[in-house]
């Protein structure tokens, strides 16, 4: 347990300080990077590039093609439990209703609702979390909300802190920016944003648990290719040796290092945990079990689709400016941007596992 507190201390320290070192190396002022709300556009973006687009498309395309091939080649054993075995929980209807009403209000401009138009994100995603938990309960007879409510509730404040780190890293590359937040004071923006950010981890973990209830998704990855990592501490140091300069350079070369916004936190988390002798999210790979890698990645991608869809016509929303790949949008997001949700899902799982260990709980139950 002592090592996990070392990890908890080192992770934010590295993520916060390293990009600032890059700013100081450039000799720039820190003030623009700490603006609340973040309204100033100070990072120019490189134009679209076909070679860069094709290069950046290789990794997610390769990962998805390998997984699709695995699923098509393997027949999953076992039978999905009959849905009629468990009744749909009463609170699930409330979640579906909350989602539907919030979605309607977010995408329409009703005069009587105008004072609250900017505040639809939290109830919309609270409804989603309740709805997904109810679907899991419907399939399995249990879910995060009913079996591990303390863990689910603890995910909310942790999620807020967790996503603020990504907001912070985005200050150095400005791959997304917010519209419709101009009238917020600094305090109002921080409070409202923190409330919205608190739904990220509960949504991803609830979705991952729901996906885990489908044998067709889980069984092909249960006994797949084992990946045995020799000398994990040395590999941990190598990950840190790569991630540390990448985070430091993200503010110096934002056009070229912007993918590190999504990859570097995972490298830092895994590197620190490996060096400290902690289990990582990759601990089951030597046994050929890839479920805890693929399910959270897929869960984040699914949540990403809903984030982008519900954001599309909301009054307060975000827009993207991604170097080299700013084309072929699905909603506001350029299509290659969805690839960032895959490592993001692993980061969600890694942080959730750390919380579960502190609480003496489990991620899936």
C-alpha cells in the first residue's frame, strides 16, 4: 500500500511540472496557460497534411483490424444470460427519462429555459450513468450502483480531478476550446466545469462494466496471445525516460507532440507503477487475458461518441483545432481524434483501479 501513495504523489507532480518546464525553456509567460475560463487562442495549429493523416491513422486502424479479426475467427463459448431473468430497475426509468429530457433541453433553445441553457451537461451524463447501470443490472442482476455504490460515488470527485489534468495539458496544445463560456467568472467556470468533469470516470467505468456482461465481447480476449514482460521495473524506467521529455516538450513542439496529451499520462502511470512494483492494467497480459485492456478502451470510445454527439448542438460546447488532421469530422471531432479515446480508456481504468485499491474494492466486482 505504501507504493500506491508514492504513485499518487508522483503522477500529478510530473504531469503538472513538466509542461511548465517547456514553457520556461521557451521563455514565455505562464499567464495565458492559466487563464480561467480559457478564452485566448495562443497556439497556432499546423494545416491539414495527408502524409501526417495517414501516418497517425496507422495505429488505431491496425489495432481495430487485429481485434475485428480476432472476433470474427473465434466463437465465444457460453450463453448470454436470458434478459427476462432480472427486472429492469425502477431507477433505470428515471435515468432514461433524465437523459431524454436533458438531451431535448440541450439541443433546443427554449426561452423559459434560457437561464439554465449552459447547465445541461451534468444532468445529461448523470442520466447516462443511471441508464447504463440499469442495463447492466437488467443483464446481470447487479451493477456498480447496487453492488459498489461507495466506489461509484468516489469516482465522481476523482473524475473531476482526473479530467482537470487533461484540461491542463490541453492548455499547452489547445486542441480543443470552449464556446459559450464567455459569461462565466473564473470561480463559476471552475465550479461548473468540475461538476461536469465529475461524470467522466463513472460513465466510462459503468460502460465498461456493461460491456463485460457480453460473453461475445469478453470470451475471445480471455485466452489470447500472452504478452510476457520481463524485468518490468526496467521497462517502467524506459517508459518514464520517453514520457518525461515528451511532456516537457509538449509546449515547445505542440504540432508534433500533441498525441502525447493522450498517451503520456498512460506512460507515466504505467511507468511509475512498474518502478514502484505495483500492478498495472497490463498485469493479465502474461496469461493472455486482454479484457481489461480492450473493454475500457472500447467503453471510452463509446462514451466519446456520446460526448461528441451531445456536444454538437449544445449552447456551451467545445470545438477542435487538431494539427495535420483537421478534416472528416464526425460532429465537431475530426475522425482521427476518436483514436485518442482508446488510450484514454486505459487511463480511466488505471486511475479507477488505484481508487479501488485504496478503498479495498474492485473495479468490476
